[in-house]
């Protein structure tokens, strides 16, 4: 019998990275990409030392109680709202994520979603595909400008800074931001960004982009009251996490044209999408693909693998999200 640590790869990932993990661990993987129930996941983890997760597996106190040997969970995502970090820390279980490797790709996508939203690209494509384009007209799908406009970013971490740089340096945008804490003067200068209060940002921005991590405190950061502060010509883009926006309130605001348009890559309760969002024309919808380029997804998977290998072979992961006491094994 092997003395290698036993790990679970909870979702399908690149086969060569699974093979790499097999060099270090006894691996149970999931090449069929079955979505396990919490009970099934707990059963799979009952005899495991580590887990490779993708953000859709909830790691909470109940699961940890059912997996007494579990010592580390490596998330293939920068976000880790699927982790109950307090429960993991109390149970002596290490959590890790994959920061940095997806920053620029996600910022690219955030800006692409902003552009598609401002210029009504999805709405106009549906019109064309439906055979409705029969003539030119002066106001056909007239959207809003990006160059020279005011970009408001809520959440000024690595990705928010990447979007700010693209806006300020690439499109001559006036960048304002709101964050839990103000950036250093050096970073503000690099991003050409000015710190403002949340209300001022919502009232003055032509385009609002959300890049805040999901926590109970950030739930419905944008709801009916916040949408009411925005200009009727403004757009809203969410590449953060579902639950940051009250999707039901957003659908109402879009239908009643209280704001011009929205671009969403994340949703409350995804992969379910609020049905009202599917019936309003002025919204661009994508299925949580902001980091979806082959090089970036490979880098994310390799970093999650590196965290598992470093934890078991060197005693410390590369990108921890908590500092648990050792779990006895």
C-alpha cells in the first residue's frame, strides 16, 4: 500500500495536471465532471488528506466533521467564498487560493464586458440574427462612449487596479474608486485613480465595475437603493461574485431603464440565473468566464497543485488564505 497522501480532485481538470499530481499523491479524480451533492463530496473526502476544489464545492463544518483526516483544501480560484474559513481554521485545515495568475486575464475580460455593455453588442447581435436589420438609422443601437468617460470601480484589489490602468491609460477615462481602504499614493498615481465615497461614485460614474470579494458584509452591495443613485445613462458591470448585486432589483432597474445597461459574468445562485434577467434586452450575460483562457486556467490549476505539493512536501503552501493550527494525523 502506498504511503503517499491521498487527495481528491473534485472536478474535471487538465489531464496532464492530474498526472502530475499522481506523481506525488494517491489521487481520486472526477474526469466525468460529476457535480457531487454535499453528502457525496463528504463521502469522497472521508479518507482523504487533501482536496483540489474549483469553487463550487462548499467546505464547511459539517463536511470537515465527516473528513477527519483532511488537512488542506486547494481552491482553483482567487475567490474562496465556498470556504467557511473560520470552520477550517478551527478544524486545523489549511485553505489556499490562486491569486495573481488570473489578474490580467480577468481585467481584460472585465473591460471587454464593459465595452460590450456600453456599446450594446449583445442586444444588436440578437437583432441582426433575428433578421431585423433591414436599413441604417441614425440612432440604431446608439450606446455610450467609453473613452473620456468616468469609470467607477468598487473594489480596488489587483483586478480592480488592472481595470483602472486599462481605462486610464488606454481610453483616457477619469477613474474613481471606492474600497475598504485607500490605496497608497503611488498606486493611485499608477492607476490615475481618485478615491471617493460609494455614494459619490454611484452618482457620478458613467460606468460602474464591481470587483469586490464576496463576504456576508458585501452581500447586495448594489441593491435597489444603490441603483437609484446611478445615472439613467450609466452601465453596471459585475465580474466579482454572485450576491454582490441584487439581481432581482437589477432586472427591474434595467426593464424600467433606470440605468442604461448591465454586463454580468456572475449571478446569485449560479449556474441558475434570475429569470427576469433573461427577458430584459439591455444586459450582457456570460457564464462566469472572466478567467477563461487556456494559459490562465492552466496557471490556476498548476498553482492549486503546487499548493498541495508544497504543503505535504515542505510543510507550507504557496498562497494560503488562513493560518490554522496543525491538524493531528
